[in-house]
């Protein structure tokens, strides 16, 4: 989500009091990857940095996309928040920044998981005495927001409507609404192409019938539709080439084994695993047929 659309999105969902704390003219994308002490790398979905109006200090907004309800999602976000704070300190600051977490939920049903860290503890009474962790994370649950409200969300509208209905609604019903929103709230061409690609790949599938349907519904978006279709076709071709390469390497390894070629040389040439090559030995082939 680019910064201009993110600004509209946050101004839709954040409370008025919280918005007054932020200078949205300073909103920008921040790195969403961090490395923990055990050198394992983790990725937040989207992180924005922003300045606070009064104190002119930095804050962060962590937007986590979820399509399923997690039992420990607040704990996961707490780890992300802590890592972002540490990353901020490593840049030279001596005090912790505010990190505001938001869950953007696009699952089919209502979100029934925990929203506060307290709910993740087995002994909630003791945890409450030790930690100040009662405030819930802000939840944006698309399935509970009526379509007529989503369609007022300016340039976020098409993106939200698509994610809400991608698995639950016939895309022949959804696509006309998306094109109508393209007209009402113009998006950059790359955003339009990306959204059409998402609809086709995750939902219906970009077959000739669906392409023709979209062209009939929105002929003025022909370039975007055909571009998304071509991208999917190329993606499918590359997948086919990859699968074809794998088959070719298996056949090559089998022939080299039959010809008495050294195991290490076969592995170097084909890049296949030890187990895969071993399974191709003639004696193993015979065992499998027994």
C-alpha cells in the first residue's frame, strides 16, 4: 500500500483522538524486517514511520494482514513491536518509540481471536498484576463492514472490497463493482493491474471466458485486463518450464546412474538431493516394482 493510499486508510480507521497525535505529512514506509538474537529473520506485513505532532518524536504503525484467526496473534505483534523498538534504539535514540499495532483481518467469518496480550496468558490474573496489557489491538475486520461503507473508502475501497469477497463471491458479480470504483476513485495503473491480477490468481482464474467478461464490462480498462492476463500466462509458462526442468534432471540422473557415473558428479550436474538420486538407482527402482 503506497503512502498516499495508506494515509487515506489510516484516516478512515484510526480514532479522531489518535489521528490528532500524528503528523500524516511525515508518513513513510519503514523496513518491516528484523533479525532476532538467534539470527532468525522475521517480517511484519507493513510498517510505517510517522512523527508525533507535539513532541516531534518518531512513532511507528504496524499493519498486520491476517486471513485466519490466530490463537496468539497479540503475542506475535508484541514481538514485532519489541523488535521495531530495538531497531529504533540501534539507530541512536535513547528512548522507546510508540508502535501502534493494527490487525487487518480479511477472513470470511468474524474474528473471534484474542486482541489483547492478556488474553494469551493461561494465568490472566497474575499476568494482569505484572503487566499493563489490557488495551486491545485495533481490529479492522472486513467481513463485518457492510459493502456500502467500504465503497466510501476512496482509493482503499476497491482493495478492501476485493479482499473481503475474493473467496466468497462470484467474481462476475464482484468485477463490475471493482471497475466502478476504479472510475470513482482513480488508482495508479500499476495498482489497477495488481488488483486485477489478484482477482484472477486468487479467485476465478484468468481463463479466456473471464477475460472476455471483464473486457465486455469495462472495455476502457482493456490494457489493464490484458496486462494482468499476460502476466498470469507468463507465470504459468515459467512454472511449466520449472516442472519440465525437474523431469529432465530426473531422467538425466537415471541415465547417468545406469551408465556408472559417479554419484557426486551426478549431484553436481543435476542439483538433485541425495535422497532423490538414491531413489533412482536401478536396485531401488526394482524394489518399488516389487
